[in-house]
């Protein structure tokens, strides 16, 4: 393996480790050190971090310590918790999973996303709106968004990641009344 490949592999593993730690801390709130190590190692089995490695807890502690020094995590009273900067970085990483490839030619079908997320999940609802907006969707109404290209995989990923499968509907529509403004917004000249 070449030198650049080796460096790239190490950087990828570091980023995945940092993402796993932030993800676990953010989803679980405040987390003790030993619990963090167990869950991060469990989630990192897809990388080349061996589960039999005697250094695995040292590696996780090292990465968590580095995140602490960067101001992304804080360690108080034996527990890790995310800082606002850590949550912001995690949200940025999360949104990078929702990139949509656009083909050269439009198939003249609209993809319409409709969701009805209850008030008790307001934070998730706002997150859905932010993801759709960041991905380039255009809002027709508060919970109705439109996109001209195939995005079923991204929407499926979002439904799974946010646990909103029953609250979000993906439709492929042949026509939308007076869609010339939508076509102009998406640069789809006929």
C-alpha cells in the first residue's frame, strides 16, 4: 500500500471514529466513558478497528479526548456530552449523507414529499425541512416539498435515520398545476 493510501485510510478511520462518538453522545445525551467505548467499538466494526485489539478503549478515549480539546465534546462528572459546536459539526456530517445526484436530462416527472410530523417531534420536523431545503427541494406549502429528479434513496435514508417512515410520503407526479415557476426555479426550460 502506498504512503498516500495509508494516510487516507487513517484519516478516514479518524473521521468515522469521531462521527461515531459524536453520533452516540448526541443521540444518548450524557454518556459515561465505559459505555461510550463499548458502543463506539460496536458501531465501528465496519472499519479496520479490530474488536480483539487490546488498545481499542485507548483509541476511543484518545479520539474522545481530541474532540474535547477541539471543543466538540465536554467531559464533566465522568460523562461526555456534546457542545453546540459538536452538534453543529455532526449536523453538517449528517446532511452530507443527503446529497442528490442530478441527471443531465429531466424525465418530466416531479417528486413530491409530503409529511405530517406530530408536534411532540417538532425538532425532527424542523430537521426534515432543513434537510430538504439544503438538498435543493422547493417548498410548495409547509409540509409539501418538490424536486424534479429521482431522490427515493435519499428520502428512504432520511426516513430511516430520523424514524419518520410512517409520517413522510414520497410521490412521483406527472403534472403539477402551473408548474412553469417550478421549472424556472430548477432551470428546467422546455
